[in-house]
């Protein structure tokens, strides 16, 4: 009996050790961006397409104040309420003392400068597909923005979801950097649309349903989902849910008006504000991607 007990304890320790190793943060290789020079002007386009200000400006901010990334917006979910942090260049309360590499690890790997997992309320699973040049340009632009001394507020997340190490297991299940719309021969417009939808604009984060653990159901890509705050639904973009033409989609992204003369509302208004500042070609590329979706969102 004593021998059996010892064996069980040993097996438990081995399993715990393996779990600790498997759930460790996985940062980018050191020097991943060595020799890549950032361009702040190009970075502004990346910043806009990625919707950084939409989530990180202070609640109620308008106009140029939206570029003060003080954080504080609340995002309600089944796992708790997440509050966007201060990501301004402030050295004490923002990310002013971060290195480019630390910024890249947060954005593309969901790993904080302190080596902790970040919650996937921050869409790093989409940003992981971001090109190296865009990441470096984004960093260059963000360093030009005004600082804010507003402290970040802690997330309101209870047990067991407040165990950050467990997010390593979540990443093992759901952190997939591959393109949902696969293929290397999609053509220039559709390839750009895929990049905008699946990476920078992270459209799938809202428009794709999730399972019980909060992972995106890629087999139902962009087919619509319940609103995380518990009120209403996020509409589907697949052809069985959306009958708009490509011109309609592009016009909506520019103006916020639907073919039925309705207007955009909720958080989507921020998305339209961002897309309206992008080029006509980018909006057309997103429209082409939407029109290329299969019914139900099930990709081959």
C-alpha cells in the first residue's frame, strides 16, 4: 500500500511538472525584429486598422482625445469583466519603458514584460498573424502618442479564471496562427482582405461564436455570435446571414449606412470610424473577403 501511494504521488508530481512546462509562456525568439526600422507614418495605418484606440481610449473620449490611450473601458464576458489598460507612452502607468521586443511579445504572443500570460480579451491570437514590418511600424507610431498618467485598473475576474498560468493551457487549445481562409494563391485583393479581417481588424473576435472555454469555433467562422455582454447578438457575415453586395459592404465600412438606410451602432461605430480612415482599396479588400466566405463559415 505504501509503495502504491508513493507511485501515485510520484506520478502526480511528474504530471504537475509536465503541466507547468507545457503552460509556460512562449515568447518570440530574441532578436526577431533586429534590423527592421519602424516607420511611424505607416504605423498610423496599422494602428487604425487594428482598432487600438477603440478599446484603449478613456470611456467617453471624443476626437483627438481618443489618441490618449489611458484605458479604462470595461468588457463584460462570461469569465468576468476585463478593463482595458493604459497603453500610452507614459513611463509609470503606460508602456513607456517597454522595449520593442516586450511590445511584440504582448501583441503577438500574449506575454507580458513580466513573463505572465495576458488574457485573450486582448486579441493577440489574431495579431499573431501580423507581419513583422507592421508590428515595428505600429510600435514606432505608438511612441509618438500623448502619455497618460491614469493608472490601469485591475480586471474583475474571479477564481479559477484569475489563475494566469492556466491560460497556457488555453493557448495550447486555441492559439492557432494559421489562416482561417487557407491558400497562397488568393490574389492580391483577397489576400489583403484576409490580412485585414483575420489579423489587424480581428473581426472574428466578435463575429465568430465561441465554445464553453471561450475559444473561437473556427468551423463557424464569422457566422455570428451572442454579444459577450449578454444583450443581443453580433450578426453573421456569411452569405446565409448577409445578402449585401461587395459594394454594400465597402460603403457600410466607409459611411456606417446599410443598404436599408439604417445606421451603425454600438461598438461597431468605432470599427466603421477606423475603416473610414483607411483606403478605398482596403475597404474593397475586406468586402471581397466577406463575399468569399462559405455558408455557415465552414472553411475547407
